[in-house]
C-alpha cells in the first residue's frame, strides 16, 4: 500500500502538472462578438419560482441603477470602459422601457455608482482623467460637485456611493494591481497620461525596500530596465525603512463625507478595489473587493474576491495580505513567493465574510429585505466575470452570474446565470442570456431585484479589453408567486 | 495496481457531462444535517474560490467526475499540481470528511445544461 501510495503520488504530480500548465486560458471574454446583442429571459436560469424580464436594452456601458421615491428606475451609463474607450457618462430615467436623458457628465468616467437620498442623486464619478468626484444631481439634472480630487486615474476608480448615518460612503480603488507601478499600467493606458501616479496610503507606512525590475514601458531610458518600489512613481526605487506619508484622500480605501460635503473622513483602508458598497438590514457596511491579478511587476495568483464587513478604522491588508492571509501564500505555479513590501504591519487584518471566485470581478451588492422575494438578510452580488487572459488564466469563464451570499455562514450560491453546460457570458455561449452583470439593486418594495448588465466586453489574446458599445441591458427578477 | 489505474484514469481529466447544477431553492440549505452544513461551510471557506460551485474556474470542475472520496482527500492534503495543499492543522480530519460528503451531494444534485 505504501508503495502504491508513493507511485500514485508521483503519477498524479506528473499528470496534473502537465495537464494544468499546458491548458490554454478560456475566459469569458475570449470569444467572437455577435453582430447584434439579442436577449431572451428563457436563456437564463434562476431558482424555481423566479422569472427574469428585460426592462431596457441598448444601454451604453451601464453600471448602476437606483430608484426615486415613486420607484421609478434611473440608470447611469459609465462614460468609460477598460480598453480606453471614452463616451459620455449619462443619467437616464427609464419609462416603459424607453430611456430619457436627465443629465450628461464630462469625459471623466467611469461613473460607477448612484444612490438616491431625500430628493437627490449622488453619483460616484470614477475619475479616469480628472480624478474621482462625488456629484450631487437634482431630479431636473442640475449638478454640483460635492467632492473632487479623489483617486481614480489609475487601474481602479472611485466607487460607491452609499448613504448611511447622514454621510456619503464611497470606495477609492487602488492605482495598481498590488502596490507597484509597472508596464501593465502602461497597457491600461493611464501611465502615459500620468507617468508619476502611484498609490497613496491613508496613514504613514514604512517600506521594506523591496523593488521590482521591469521593462522600460515609457521608453525613456532607451530600453534599459526600470526599478520601482511600492507606493512610488514608476522607476523610483524604495529603500529599507523609507516612510511614505499617509494622507487623505488615499487610494484603496473607504472614505466618507457628510451629506453637505466638505470634511473627508477615513473609514477603512488597505483594500485593493472596494467596488460595491451596501448597508445591511442591521445597519452595517459591507464591501466587495476585487482581488489582485496575475499581472505586472508583482503578480499575485489564486486570490479570490472578498466580501468584507467594514469595521471603522481597520486596515484590510492590501498589498501584503490578500483575503486576510499573507501574500506569500499566493505564488504562481512555478513562480517565486511574493514578498511583503511593508516593513511594519499597520494593523490586525480582519477575516473575510466570504471568499468569492478568483477573477470573478464581484462588483455591485445589495441585500434582500423582503420575505416576498426570499433570502431575507442575504447579500446578492453581481459578478462581472473574468477578464482573462489579461488578469491571468482560467480554465472556463468565471463569474458572469449573480450569486447570493449568506453573510453569517459565508456560503456563496448561484442565483442567476446562463443556461448551458458551462457558465459564461451569452456571447461566449452563443445564447441570448446574461452578458456581464455589474450591479444589483432591489426596488424600494424589495420585491424585485434589478440587475445591470454592462454588455459585451471582449478580451484579446494579448489581454486587451474590447468593450462593445450599446450592448447593455437592465434585467428585472421577480418571484412568480409574488406577482 | 488496478486501483491505481482507475485513479490515474480519473486524474486524466475525464469529464463526464456537465458540471453545472440547478441553483438551490429558498430554504434548501436549512434542511441539511449538521455535518453536511459543516461540509458546505468548509467548502466555501477553502475551495469555492477556485472550484466555484464545483464547476471549472481557476481550477478544474469537480462535480462531473466520479473521483472517489479518498483520492479527493489525497489531492486536498498534498495539493498536487498547481493546487495548494491543505494540511490537518488547516482543515481537520472531521472537517475534510464533511467537506467531501458535501461535495458528493453536489455531484448528485439536479443537473443544469
């Protein structure tokens, strides 16, 4: 038996290693784009008793929906998509499936989220060109800038907002994948616009002096290698014990301002891309965090997206802890262990509420508050779906569904996905179902769940994004028996 | 030897149909016994992110393979290939037993195709 076991082990190692490393990435964006996007709720699977319908289609990079006091849905169109496609961000009112433009924004998308509170809209303007902003917009479309100068010009943007305790809470995405600016950021596009941009900590940090060599992505050194440290501009080396001053606004954090604007306050930090924010029925703040990719100078492998409960003042570990665990655990098969970039750890790292699929891009979140809809108290999360091979390799599409999460047990279950032998966007499966769900929102009655589907975003073999305009859809899910 | 051949055969990624399962209905979880519930909990904590719902993702599909429990346990403990290993101090013997039991109920759940 002992011999068997050893032989078996040897055999499995050979078979499995060969098997995995030789398999090509088959992400959900690695597909041909259909000439037109058609929709059919029949191609979508929901738990028994639920139905899907299309509320609006032909939307241009939609990212979020909210409702006024009468329950009328309003959708925002982002105005920017990965792939460096700039369009005009817009706020639209949806009336009988038709869209009416309420207001237009500037070329500073992506608008990532919207909230309705006491007669006004609050919009998170991503800030790819001018930095993140929080806009206050009246129902007539008159806008004021409540806060500006927030992070958002890098890999990730300004996210949120959610109104709680008379404050607007929002997330600032990190500038980079894992703290170090590299050639991957030139591929994104922004490093050419902002060659000195880098992450900013919320409090003082001390660096370990770990540096990363990379190609001369900005073509300034005649092709010589560049050397970059964490929290520093591209091609600036760090030294051991170097202190980086913390300040507000910072990147990779949850911040808030009072409803009338002004004083910026720190809520939590050490997050990578805190995308979706929601208040639970018992008044706590939950946040979805997009985990790191296998890209750039400091690639991280096998890290899930995370659902966190936000404790005020806590540090959540990025860039030295992922999912609350040391970064050394997340090494690429065959690669070196990622090293910590901080010399001292700014705090104890909390434990995740739930760990979501690696590369699923778990984004918008909302809680069920209705017995009629079911799963009262559970969180519903829209998974935009992988951007492989840009983010790393997957064997099959990951995400492209809406999951529900029990925040007490951490269990993640399928709620809305496409029919088919595999999960994937409709364009990949060749069906008329879901493409890329980016956010979810219950209507004010809590009886219907609205799902914002960004539309088609293709990925090229070399990892570039190719979004397709005007392919976004707003879906509505209802429990049949509650009609 | 025969046993080894069977195991090796399975490791060669023989996919037996769809790995997808129907989404659970409301309250389905509440009907589980304590050990299955613990198994689900352990699966969610340690496996779900790479084998989402037992389907293919970062790692291969699990739902559609008739791999026996002891081989799955071996894979978890030793982390062969690209998968990380989970030793007894991370997942206890009892928890792994429950986890595999849960995985096998997933395999038997109603298929979606």
